[in-house]
């Protein structure tokens, strides 16, 4: 199997992962919604260059490829799912303290083109609610490019140490013991900026007794004094994508969706 196949690495079927200790008894499915931050979001004040964020700097439904012809991408109203400060399982509670001068977010979900095909949720399912986002996007404006670069480095450290964060969580637990850290894959951009994404350790809710779990990837896009985080969540038993830009066509494996998300983020942040 080529090295490009994540199915041979972190993206194998969860039922064969060699799960750790059985989860403790408790409610059938904890809420995926993070508690609200105690600090207010940064105000939309301009940076040293006079720039700030607007909705034109955020991704739209048209920017996000659908994983299946039976699914469409739609925007999710504010207040659903995770809070902006903790859109990734790797983010600490003080993730809103990055020194940004402005912040904007917009989230999305995959919805069935034909709603009549919707299946009733299984009991004891530990995944997100049917109306919760599966893609989170969060953009920050900073005083200058140095501030944005420092925030990028900080977030990269959070993602690299995500295994430790999961180990101390009271709500989540890692599934694969051999996933020690998260490696970032570079994204080639046609314009200005830097882009990369990483897969975090597979995890599930401590009360989840199913064979499914969360496949989460985190994208980082830096353009001058702006930074965007894109989080793509898949809940299920497996996920097969390639960590190579362009995918692995010889084996019919598509490139991970973060390549498209990061490229779109770079174009939006540059406007």
C-alpha cells in the first residue's frame, strides 16, 4: 500500500484499532458543545495597517467540496456545536487569548440533498448532533504579520501536543495508543501565504460505546497579518484520504479535503 494512503496509518477502521480501557458508565452521548468562553471575543478594531476582517474574508458554501454527490454543504447558524475558542479538540481553554484585533467565524455541515434519505440516529451514538457543524472556520486579524506568525506557531504547538490534551480531558479519550503527535502537511498555494494541515489523534467521547470515533484535521492558513483555522470533522468507523496534494489517483484515493479548505482560506484572507 503506498505511503500516501492514510488508511494504512491513522485512518484504519476503528473496530480494529485495539481500543484502550472500556469507557466508564455515564450518559449515552455528551454534548459536543464547548462551554462559552469567559472572555469576550476581540472587537473589530483595525490592525496597525488599518485592516480588519469582514465576512468576505470567510469561506462560503461554494468554497467547500462535498464528499459525496448525495450530500450538499450548507452554513450552520451561530450557536451550534463548539464555541469559536475551542473549535479543535487540541485547543486549550484560553485559546481566545492570541492577541487578535478581530475575529470572524462561519461553520458548515454536510446535509443530504434528499432529506427523506435521512436515517434516525442510533442510540448511544457519541457523535455530533444532526444539525451541528462538521466544518469549522475561524479567522483572526492581528496588529501585524509578526503577531499572526506567532499565533500560527502557538496553534501548531497545540496540535502537536494534542495527545497530551486528550489524556487530561474529562470528556474525550484517544483511541489509538500509537498516535503520539500530529504532523503538518504543507499545502502549495498559487498566491501569497502559507498553508498546512494536520490530523489529530483519533478520539471518541468517554461514554461512547460504539466502534466509531472522530477523525479530525486542523488546517492553518497564514496570509500577512491574518490567520485562519479550518477544522474538518468526520465521525464514523473509518476515513480514507491521501495526505498528498492531488491525492492518489492510481489507487482511487482522493486528497484530504483540507487541501481545498486551506487554498480557499488563502484566497479569502488575501482580499
